[in-house]
C-alpha cells in the first residue's frame, strides 16, 4: 500500500511539473481564455458583462460555475492569466487523482497507477490543461460520472447520486456537458428504470434553477441568448454531418494515443467499465457530427481525455500480462525497452515544447503574452476614458476598467454588421458601449484580427484594408496600436 501511495505522489508530481512549469506564458494566449478572465473581472466588480455586452454570458456559451470559481480565486489573488491557468491545471491534477481512485476501485492497483501515469503525461491533456478552458473542469466531473455509473450497475444505488450530482455541476460548467444526460439516462434505464423519476429531475435541478433565476431577473436577455446558443449547436444536412464525422474520425485515427486508446477500451477486462466508458463516448459522437475536432475546435476533446487514459492503460496492462507468457527473455526486454523509450520520449518532447514557449498548431491565432503586456501598459498610460478603444479579447482584459474598451466583433455589430460569435440583431440596450468603427479612436490590431477576424468577418477585412487612414503609435511583436488621424 505504501508503495502505491509513493508512486501516485510521484505521478502527480510529474503531472504537476509538466503542467505548471512556465504556465503563464506558454503556450501563448487564446481568446477564449481572455473571455473567462474578462467575465470574471467584471463579476468581481458586481457586473454581469463581457466587454461591451451586458446582462448575460450565455450569448458567448458561458455558464456560471466556472466563472464563479474563477471570480473567487481572483478575489483572493489577482486577476491574471496565471490564476486562470492554475485553475484548469488544478482540474487536471484532480482528474489524475480521481482516475487513480476510480480504477483502483473497479480494477486493481496496476491498472490504477498506469491510468494515472498515462493521464499525467498524455500530451493533449497537458496542453489543454495549460490553456485556461472551462472544459478542464469537466474532466474530474466526467470521471465521477463514469465511476458512479460503474458502481450503480452493481446495484449500489447510492453511487447513482454521485453521477447525478457530477452531471448537475457539469451542466452549469459548459453547454457541451448537456449531452451527458444521454448516457446517464441510458445507464439508469438499463439498471433500474424507475430510478429515472428521481435521478433525472435531480440531475437537471441546477440547470433548471439557473434558467429560472435568469428568467426572473433578465428574461429577455436570457431567452435571446439561449435561442442564439442553441441555434449555433443546430446540425446541418445528413450529408454535411457525415462528411464532418468522417473528417473527425480521420483526425482521431491520425493520433497514436487515440488509436491505442480505442484498442485498449475494447480489450478492457472490466466489462462494466467498458460499457460505461463507451456510453460516455456517445456525446463525443454527437459532437463529431457537427463541429471539427481539430485546430481551433480541438478543445471539445478535453472532457474525454480521461477515457483515452483508461484505454491506453488497459492496453499496456494487457500487454504486460502477455509479455509474461513470452518464453524468450530478450524479446521481452526489447519490447519493454521500446515502450519505455516511447513514454520517456513523450515526457522529453513535452519538456522541450514548454522550454520553447510551447508551440502549437494554432499559434497563428494566439497572442504572445509579453507583447500583449507591453501594449496594454502603453495603452493604459496613453488613452483617456473619453476614447473608444477596439481590440481583441486577449489584450482587452489587460486594459484599465475605466477605459471604454470593446472587442472587434462587438464594434462590428454596433455598426449593424454581423459577426461570427455575436449576432447583428443583438438588442442595442445590451451594449454598454454602443460604438462602431466609425466612432473608434484607437485600434489595437494583432494577429487574431489578421488571421481570423479578416477571414470570417468582412468588416474586419475592410478595416485592415484602410489602416493607411490611421497613425501607428506603438508596436510590440505582432501587435500594433493605431490612432485615428
């Protein structure tokens, strides 16, 4: 027992080092991280607001639990990217511990230690824990749902309550988690169908209370945002769904970890764990029909990474058992050496990536941290509170609260033009700053404008095409500050 405790502490230490080392600036900053920070810093001041848009965050597919936790951390520390990312790293580390406890409970110590180790060094898990995404909070919650589901199939009804509570919390964390109600309902119907009459209402209670409170205090804003959010999750034609699904399957099969996980899940000794894990992959299948699971949308995979660790761990444990039957010691040594070098190489590769600011496939859309700080320091000292400033979210959250700062998509809809994540028909009273580009005094242009905004939003392309009408007054890295001449 003491050996297992020492090993899990070592594994947790490895996971912590690979996640916390140079966390604040590596990788560079993603716009969704800035969304969480901006929402939380306004909530800290008693405002329900995201830049120029007030009253509700659901318009941006943000639910309250993660934002409230982050606000609480900001209240006792400071508003920073490091605090946000430390929260998501903490979720990942909690996931390692819970995965170990679950696999030890439903399997054995070897399986549990291997599962925790794989999750600790899994490259996707490390990278996406280092980003400040709310999806990381779904990792420990999904483990609790799976654990409770496995024990419930053994007719331990009290364990269903754990799954139900975990779902309730997940439903207030991210819209993606709403799809987890499907496997949860299937499990209940398989084991004891009458439990559905108390379990599902209890599971939906937190989300229902959130909806009722929103309808009471901000009915028009909530209904508008809910309709818009659901419209963004609507599916296309059967042909488009099939094409998207095929592409996503090809992407997953190109990742060796997912291939190993698929083989390992199928060969799980623990049949109940196999069944429950497969059921909780149904939401992934539903998502894979409608959105790409790569590039800027790869974060949808975050909640399902514990299942990847379960599959890979199962395969390795099975492989180890098989090696004991091999009669040639040299063959055993060679196979063990190859796999050990592969795992060691994964850790070394991650360390090298962190040491070089953690380059990623989405770097063209990320904002370099030091440049963002330099630009924000300049703008905070240069601008006054009468000027309208249009920027991207990764820089905007650094600007003083007293300044009139709006995000470039919000400036587009203020001009009556559509944007990708903000509808043009947003009621004008929702805009705290009703200023379009014609009213703007300062532009803070970065690579997010050029590589994403100009591609998807026609007005951003128009603004960038007419930058000769503006005077460049400061620059750092790929960020340039312009003032109207």
